[in-house]
């Protein structure tokens, strides 16, 4: 899997590439592990690891230093750092209306509340305001966090296997295309060097 060249250039200009990291302060502190290709390339394994690490972290609302935690764990487990850190920007006021209600709903159900009552409570809340003022939830913070951890972990595991399977399939397709192209090129080369076969006595 390849990242567009424009993305590589954008990251390079912002000192967020293997070449720019070489010899930097972080390189001197963290060693050559920082230059590990698995941290920077978009291989199926590194992307799947990044999703498995990054999604549960971004699912937990109001968690401080999300990007730092994701980056440290991604570095430790050789996951794609760009995806690990990028996922943390999914948790913001714009996505609160999509992010928080399902977490709250699942958490309340796990604590024994009825689905109908929980649904009515969920629909009455202004979740954008809740995101900015979490104290409005008061005692309901427990189900919200319980649901966030549960949903985040479940989606992370499903995503891990889906990304890994899709990545392997994509790699096989690319290898097949290269093999077909190489065979066609070889056949074209043989055809151009083979002398024509005479068809009449005058051609001999």
C-alpha cells in the first residue's frame, strides 16, 4: 500500500519523515528504533496494529495527552505512527454527537438499564454541550466511560482483522499485476527478436 507522493512531501516539509528524523533530538534519545520502517510505512501489519492501538484511546472521552499515549504505544509495538496519532483527532466537538451517545447507550445497558428508557435519555441530551461541560453528566460518567471502553475495544479488534485481511488481499493483487505485466513484457521482447517464418519458396 502506497501513500500519495503529495502526503509524503507534506510530512517531509514538517520534519515528520524518516529522513528528517535521522540525526534529530528524538533520534539521539530513542535510537535507531525511531527509524524502523514499520513505524512509517503503510504495511498491512503496521496499519492494523495502529488501528488496534489508536482507536480505543480516541474512544475514551476527555482523556488527556491522547496523541502522546498513542505515539508511545505505537512506537513500542511498531505500529504506523501516522495512523496512531491521526486517529486521536476523531475525538472532538464536531464528532461528539456521533461518538458519545452510543458509548452512553451501551454503558447504561451494561449496568442494567432498560433500552427504551436509556434511548429516551440519550435523545434528550445536548451532546455537544456535554462534550464541552462533562460535569453535566454527573453520575452518568460511569456508563459513558464503560461504554466507551467496551465499544472502542470491540471496534478496534474488528478493525484490526479487517485492515490486515484487506491489506494482504491488496498486496496479493499488486503482486499478481506485476507478474502479469512482467510476463507480457517478456513475451513482447521475445516476439520482437524472433525472425519471421518464411511462407513461400521465394522468401528462403
